[in-house]
C-alpha cells in the first residue's frame, strides 16, 4: 500500500491528475434525472462550451433551483445567446449562471418587466445591487426554456469565478453527478507540418481509424507508420458519460513520446476572450470539409490560449533520427476515468518530388499583412492568423452584381481569429443608394450573407471574420411583417396573444417596435424562429374594447416596414 506522502506527491507531480474532484455544498439546479447534451470545454463553433447543458426531456417550464444561498447579480434578456439568463452571486466567490430560461421567478420577472418598459426595449442587460433580490439554496429561481440561440429545450448551467468571470468546470462542484465510464478515441490524425515532412511517403495528413474498448484504444488495422520531419498529432475523441451513449467533451489529453511528456491540455477553467482559439485547437479544415471535431495535440504558433502545458516545441514531434518512437496518448474525463492509446512511429526519410506552391503572397502570423489592387484592399491585423499563410487571391466575374466583381479572398478552410478589413471599389452606385450598399459573402450555391459595411469615397468597407468570396450588393428591400396566429376579420384581430413573422432578405432585422393605443408595448423577439410576439398585459390594457396596433420593423440598411391594425380585448 502506498504511503500518504507518496500519494500526495504523485498527485502533485502528475499534471493529468493534478485537479482533484472537489466535494462541495452546491446542489443540483434541476430535480429531474441527469442527462446532458453538452459538457464543459466541449468543442463548438467559434468557442468552447463554458458550462453543462442539462436535458429537460424536450420540455420547457422545468423548475430551476438555486444551488447555494445567494443574491441576483445580473439578469439579461436577448433574442440571441443565452436568451433569458440569470446570474446568482454566492459568498464563496462564485457566480452561477442559468441560460435559455423561459421565465424568471415572480420577484425577478416583475423587476425585469418594469425595466423593459422604463427603457422601452425587449433586450435588456440589468445589474442589480448586492442583496436586492436574495435566494436560499433549493429555492426556485426560474423555469427552463428554449430562448436565445438554444437549439432545443434545455438548461445551460455555469459556475464562474466572480472576480475574473472565468467559467469553472461545474463537474468539480456538483458532487451529485457520477461517471464511471472512460472516454473514447475514435481516430488518429498525423500531420506533416512543413514541405520537408511526410507521412507514409506523402505530404498530406493521414487519418487512422481506431477501436476504443474500456480504458484502451488500438488501431483498427495494425500497420507500420513511417514519418519524417516536423510532425503533429490529433485525435477524434469524446466522453461517453456514464456509459449512456451521450457524447460529451473530454476533460484532458496528454501526449508522451518515448515516455517524455510533450503536450497537455486540461479543461479546468476557460476565458471568454480566448474562446475563439477553439478554431486553432481543432483541425478547422477537417471540420469544414468532413464535420469531424479533431483536437490538435500540438500548438499552432498563433494560439495563445492558457489551457496548455507543452515542451519547448509546442508538442510538435521532430522525428528525423531514423529510429522507432513509442507514442502514448491519454485522454481523461473530469472523474479521472482514462483511455490510453499506445502506438509506434518509424522515422524514415524518403525523397518526394518537389512541388511548386502557387500563391499570391506569403503572410506571417505574427505581423500585420496587406494586399492591394485597384479594386480591393485587404488588411489582416497582427494576431488574426494562427500560423503563417501562403495567401491566395483571385478576381472572379461579376455574376449577377453590377456593382463589383466577386473577390475570392483565400478560402473558407483557414480560420481567422479577429476581424480583418476588406475594402472593395464600387462602380455605378447612384448617390441615393450608397447608404444601401454592403459587402456580402457568397457561398458555393450563390447564397448571400451580409456583413456590416460603410461607404467611403467610392469604397465599401467591411470587417469579416472569415475568408471566402465577397462582392458588393444593394439592400433596398424592407423587412416583411406577417400575422401568424390571429383571426383577422375586417382589419380586427381577436386574440390573447399577438404573433407576427418578421424577416429580412439580406442585411437582417435590426430594430422592432410596437405600440398599442399610442403607447410603447413589450413585443418579444425570437430570432431563431423570426417571431415577434405580444402577450396581453391585463395591467396595462383596458378590457372589452378595441385597441389600435402599430408595428415598425427595420433592417441594418435602414429599410423599414409598418403594420397597422386593430384588435379586441
């Protein structure tokens, strides 16, 4: 039996097990059987998931409970993001966050409604004085929902450090959650990282299918893999939470070469301002082309995220000695269930034909980069690229646009960390339409996606966050407003709730405002369903009379539509 001092020393020195499971007095936010649709640190589009997503059996309106004594620090309502969200502050220096709620407890709901009418807007972000609204552990604070950018009914739950606002891994606080199953590794990726590197006599990356069983993984087809030069590894992996077939993200991954620890990441806490580094953490091209989420086990030079511990080479394997090297990968979940994958790589050099790379200009990841022609100006700021780039630009035909050519700015498979500047020279735009001009991305089907733009001295300027094809278009079409749930007889709506479908063809809905009997009324906007809804407010409307309704909806290019009618309540 190991002595206690030795065990403590082992846990301290071993970075994989350095984070111990914390027992705490945090209660569960729901009192239904636990089931998850998302875990902490899970890979998402342009961010890491910063909490736990509790399934609610496809229902809304499940009671949500305060996990500790505390007071309301913040309440926000938005058509996007977390939708209806609640923030509770606790005396231990933590804040709990609840997202996608359907409604708040009555004392919060009343306060929010008062502020919405005071500010005359649906979307609000309210900071409350400490102690203004308090809760005891186990008290109902809200009800689950499907608001904001939620993809279905569920509760998003976070625990943050109050001072830094960094989300913490909730699994270290909720002692009622148990898991005895190990993560899985479903494929291995091997990347040659420069022109001198290769894998099995090829300069392209190689995918190796694997089989995971219990705590071990092996190659589906046993094979000798020959590599040479600078090599990176990646894995496709997930955590089968408690053996229920629910795919969640892993907690950590560690890479050893000949027993030397060269790379480690752990999902103890995250920082919101570093979330977009997920596009460097993953194989972005593989996601875009094949919908596979791959964890890199090496760092690109432009990745400044704080979750890593690496050797001096950032986890890149320099295999040029002609020897066989033993590689070991260990993945783990937050409950210290592990899966180990051991295999060998033979360092062997071969002569490959010289390939001439055709590109427009070489960009450095740690510098600002520019490219200009008579028709386009591109400025990529320092910090926008994760690695050096052989940048490619093409000028395509005008297609259906009479206002600019299509500018092919590299390709969609290379991610961008911060917005860059694109200025496109315009032609033949009458002065009265210049404010309606914008830059739009063009996908492979010809579909347009607008980017906020400004007109200046004959140029349209925008700041995209991705590469792709772009052109100048005009948006002169106002949004549409259509009633969807009411009986409309002789211009008279009869309903307890007024609902409208509002949509815009290009630049997107930017403003919406409704008045009843000449007074501002609270219309709730659900962006994902394009629905604008007003629930009859019995405190603010006189019953048994006809009321006048006036709606106005505008888009980002200041085109607007109005809807007028009457309804009886």
